[in-house]
C-alpha cells in the first residue's frame, strides 16, 4: 500500500478507532478526493494549526453544516467539470443530531457525495455525553448510571433507515474490524451517481473505556453478537448481509466496556441485559445473520 | 449622482437587485425564502430557469444551510451569493462568523426586517445591526438604485486580495424590496468590465491539497482575528476607491463611506442609515426654506465604521441627532453608541442624542424629523434625554 492519505502525528488517543477508519476510507477513495468534516474529534485531532494530517484537500466549517458545505463543493466541482470524489467524514453527533437538517437537505437534493459516519455512539469530543446514536443502557456523562438510572433510557436512532427513507441509493453499515468489507463498500459507494451513506462502528477508548489493545476485538464482537449487523442496501433493497459464523453472547461484548459495567453490578439490571439480548436476537432474525 | 434617464426602467426593488446579482455572475446561489427577501431569490430562480443567468441555484433546508453551501462553493473556487433577512440572518449567525473567519468574499443582500418576538415582518434594521460584530462589511442603501449599485461594488470590495471579507448590502425590507421606482439597471458588459471573474486565492484541489478550517489554539487565534480587523481597516479606503471607480464606469456616486446633504454650514446634523434618508431630505428641504441650518450625514459603511471620516464630516456641527431603526436593549442603540465612541477621544465636543424610530415598520414622517430637530436644538443648551424611543404610544403601555 502507498503512503496513507492521513499522515501520522495527529492527536487521536491510542486505541481510538477513528484514525484507522479514516485511513481505510481514504485508502479506498484515493487521492482524487476532497473531504469535508464537521467539528468533532476528527477535526481537532488532525488539524491543530499550522499542522494538518490531511494529504487530500479538506474543509471544516461548523458542527452542523458539513452536508451543506459539501453540497457547495460538489456543485462547484461539477460546474468546473471536475470528477473528484466528495466525501464527508463526521462523527455521530453531527450525523445523527445537530446536522440532521443539513444531511436531509443533501440527501434529498441528490448530490454525488459519500457520507461516512464514524460512529462512536456519543459526544466524545466534549467528554462522552449522550447522542442520538448512544445505545440503550450505555452510561454516558449525561445519561449516567445511578441509583435511579440504568444508563441511556432510549435505543439508538436508526440513521441508515433515515437515509433509506430519503431514497439514498447506497446505504451500508461497516466496522473498523472488517477493513476489506469497509474498503469495498467505500469503493462501491463512490461509483453511485448520487448520495451514499456508510455508518462505521468505531469504538472510542475514553467513552467506552476498554483496554487499548482490544479495540479491534471489541468492534468484531459488536458484529458477532448481532448488535452491529453489517448490511448493504442498493436502491432501497437489502443486497448484502455479513453472516456470523459463530455468534457470541452479548455479555462478551458488553463486559469489555466500562460504559456497561453497571449492568453487571446490579441485579436489577438483569432485565436490561435481557432487553439487549433481545435486540441482538431480533437483528439475527431480521437479517438472517446466522445460517 | 446622475442618471441616464434614457435607460431608466420602473421595476420592483427586488427585481432590480436580482438583475444586479445576475450582472455579478455568481457561480452558486443558495437561499431560503423569507419575507421580504423572497422576490429577490424568486427573480434569480427565474433568471436561471430562463437561461438568462448561468448559476447553480440550490434550494436548501434553512438559511443556515444556504450560507453553509456557499462556504463549500467558495472553498471550491466559486463566487457565491445569498440573500436573507431577520430570523433568517439570525439563524445564519454561526455561519456569518465562519465565512468571515475563513476570509470568504461572499455577498449577501439583507432585506432588513424586525426581529421577533413579537413576530413582525416589517422593516427595521435590528437584524443587521445586531450582526455588526460578525466580521462582515455592512453597506446600507438609501434607495433601490443604491442597492443595485452597492451589490456590484460589494463583490469588488469583498474579492480584493487585500480585503477578502464578506459584504452585506443592507436594504430596507418592503420599503426598498417591494417598491417600484425608476432604476437604471446595470449594463451586463460594463458590469463584467468593472467586476472581472472571481480569482480565488486558495482552492480545494487534489493536485495541491490544502486544509481549510483548521483549529487555532491560544497561541495563534488572536492573529487570525487581528488580520480580519486589519482587512476591515483597509476596506475603508477600498470602499471609497470602488465607489469612485463605479462613478467612472457608471456615472453614479453616493459617497463611499459617508455622504452629506446640506452638511457644510449645518448646525443641527442628523446622522442615520438606510431608506429613511429620503424622508429626512424632504424635511431638510422644507426646513432649509425656513432658514434652519439642518443637514444630514448618511452612514453608508457601518462596518468598517469610518471613525476618522465621521470626525471630519461632523467637526463643525453644533448638535447631532442620530435616528436609527434598532435598539440595543439594556444599552442604547448601535449607531449612536458607536458615534459617541468615535468622538470621545477627539477634540470635538458636540452633544449627541439618539432616537430609536421606525421599529417593526412604523412610519417615520417629515413631522417626526421636525420633532427630532426641535429636540436637537433644545439639546444645544443642555441634554435632557440622551436616548429615547420616538413616538412611543404611552397609552398602550
């Protein structure tokens, strides 16, 4: 492989899935790519002025407008007759929550833009506050577990379904633990003549609290437990499902993470564990994950 | 100012401005409809639909996205245009800072309108005055012709390599956007000669990858702000220069930063901005015929605020009355506060009184101007009220 398009020396934490994810995305997209990023960990760790890790042109405007800014880039490139990939790379805070209006507008207008969400399931840049992507029962600093709380009371927002509802022609989920699959999906998305959306499970060491060396294992367990199915939709049809050879119990995934430790301390959390298990089973049945 | 009456047409203000925008040849237009800005962007959409204007017109989900689209378009090398007002401008607030901080030379017509609550769609200037510190140049137009001409001038100022600062061309909502009056529409070819194609300094280009919008820590942030500050100071001369170049090409001139009316021997000077100037000129004409030494100073450039030019223009005034359609609740109002600050460290000692008037579309009449002049004359002997709401309806309070 040639030199990575995301140079080392950035300030991301050791054990963070984000830079690995970005490198895989850029490897697949190649140098003829312009990246637009919202405010977030990615932006602050890769661009402390006057330094930058970006070896492709990169634009950051605000937290909630990456899709609108990228739309402007895309129409201008078309106008200038340039065939350059436009890729948005943002976290779940901007993708699921604050940027939703702008994302909806970009999807609806049909720009040829690939939107990659590195999904670490909370507002990590500001200190692990809950986002619309935070899974059920996860402890965050704004959904802490406590005597009256069992963590985040609501399930994760179904962002791929929102993209599909806009008629986005290519929608996929991916994982940092499955690099071949992720690269293939990025390449496929960039062939689409319209918007595409890929949501990548990207564990956050400070937010999820796990041992740095287990990041990839953790991301793999999310898939193998059925909690993060790897899916692929073309023109609204489910065309690809990554099968799970040996399904793992959800506890194996949850136990490695500090954000779920309250579930194993309190007997009254047993029904929470049961609900998470039911979610995994529902995914397995819905997507036929296990042969 | 001179007009070639042969080329004059009676058109709606919004059409005239849209026509001016067409003559500026923006690559990308992005706007969200809001009264009273709508006719401007409807006209532009039609021009694009009819092939009269070769621009990409993006319909978006909000004003916030409208201006954000232009951030991307500008970074990719395009000339961008938007228009908004009031709540829309407020929704753009975060992007306004971003555009100026990224030194993007965008131009936007602001069809000035009151801010809610209570909801009010009529004209005042609270929206733009409230955004005076966002780093944009602000030019206020007196009439439709000035709105047209300032729009073309705005791109030339904004895109200058020494300036690279976005410009708001402020025109009073309804009063100027919806009025039909005789206007000389810009000649496309002359406009092209006056404003060449946009030459971006930096561009998103895979052959030369650059990072736009990095974050700056305390060791560099101040210097970014200082460079914007410095560019606005340089813009003082540039605005004047562009106004003169415009005069050479089009034969019209309204002052660059400021303009005076019966200023030379004026004892009472009214200082204001925007379309109320027409009414004030009528009032001054009447009072002059009665022998009253009343004059007017129009502030055309509110940002940058022309401190030196103001001191020079107002050095001989005996009393100054500021009339403005905004209020800084908890303080006074934008223009009067800035004007007083401009004089504090000068040798000029002149009483300055402020009036907030015309809020939410309330008329300002010739009678009102006479009332203000009478109060100003009284203030020469001692200020009774430094700042007041004109024509306050105390019976409904």
